């Protein structure tokens, strides 16, 4: 076996998640030259960031990402704060598109399958921005505690991003 030195030419995509008040947003604010998509108005005192307006819907979010991708700018980092606040906007978009009031109304989990497509579109846009603009992507998310029942070991708890399990699974596809 031979060892070789290698590196990545892509900027990283980072997910910061944890319980409330742990400094996720404060840490994200330390990234140089950042532009923010704020889905939650919970900035800690003393933190001032440059934000994009109009991200109060899924379509508005995609429009903002198109703008970051296509318009000239000097930003080095794109921060999405909080990803778990984007998820209800995706579910709302699916509901409007399908003419239902609740994502659960679509039988056999079809609503969440349609939400997967919306998540893929969002994640694809982030990947495109990273590739074209060489921007660092930082996503901030709250955490939830899940119980893990493994038949091979005693049950334990684990921290995970506070997203639907299907949406969590898509994150590894970047």
C-alpha cells in the first residue's frame, strides 16, 4: 500500500447543530465575509450580520440562492440560520403545490417524499454556489435527542439535527 498527499479544491459545507444557547450562531458569525439567510430572528445580542430579505418562503429562499449564485459579490461565506426553521417552509410549499392543508394528508408518506425533492433542490443550489463561487456554506440547526434502540447493544440517546428523518438522511448526499 502506498500513501499519497491529497487535498480538496472545494470550500466546505458545514452543519453546526446543538441545543439552544450553545453558541452555534455566534460561531457562524466568526466566518469571514458572510452573507446570511435568516429564517429565525434569534441573533444573540451584539452580533450584526448582513442578511438577504425575502426568505420567508421556500420560493423566496430559492430566489435568494439564485441571486447569490448569479450576481457579482465579494461574500466568502453563506450562512443559513436555522435550517430547522426552513423545513416548515418546505412542507408548506409541498402542501400548497398538492392542494392539502397538512403534509400528513398525503397518503403513504408521499408528502415527505415530495419534500425530499424540495430539499434536494435546496442542497443542489448550495452545492452549485460552493462550486461556482468557492463559498463556504454554513448551516445552523437546533438539535434533538433521539433514543436509539439497537438490538446488539443497550439503548442510548443521540443528538441529531432537528429535522425530519428523511431530510437528515439527505445531508450525506452532498
